[in-house]
């Protein structure tokens, strides 16, 4: 039986998943980060036995989050937290946020989000294939983000 990782171990995983020892983060293109998210997404964690307790969220769009407008792709893993009584507490999200310089081609993509939950019966690889067949993927897959950061937060 495969040991499930604790949610506390999740925050430190996105960086090693990139294999950053081979290349610097500034050399990575979007598809490198996407592949790392899929490796991270395949890892199993010890989450509450509740619907949608472990999921991937993939929003993108052009936004101004307290600064200039930028195109942002946020590769996010979300875990549900339960208190000692088994009741829902906040979610924990581990983000790999990719930001890009504004460009007409990126603005033309609009915005979108896609959810995947491990307990929903879908296959992660099938979902990933469907996402990479979208027209937006052809635009962003080879771009180098101007900012590439990993962080964790409670929501």
C-alpha cells in the first residue's frame, strides 16, 4: 500500500517537482510548470473522507491584483481541512502562480477556470489532455513567465 503524504508535506513539493536542479526557474516555460503540476497532482495525500477534499484548480486570465494588469495562470492544489470533530475548517491551497507581461494574444484568451477532484471519478491524465487541446494552450505553453512563485494559503 502506498503511503499517503500529509497535507503539511504539500507546500514543499512543487519546487522539487520542477527538477530545478537541472535548470533555473527563469529558464522554465509554461509547459515545464504544467508537467510539474501533473506530477504533483498525481501524488496522494491524507485528506478527509469528504467530497472534493483534494482538487486541482487551474484559473487563468488578465487581472490587476494590486498592480499592473498581467496575464496570470495559477496552477493550484486545494485540500480540505477538518477540525477534531470532523467538521470543515478552511481549505489549504498550494499555488504555482505564473505571471506574464501583457500582450494582445494573452488578453484575447479571456479568462477561464477548470476544476479536477480526485474523488469525482475523472482521470487526471484525460483531463490534462483535454486542457492542453484548448486553443489557449497553444498560446501559453512555450511562454516564459515574468514571475514564477510558489506559496501556500488558507482560504
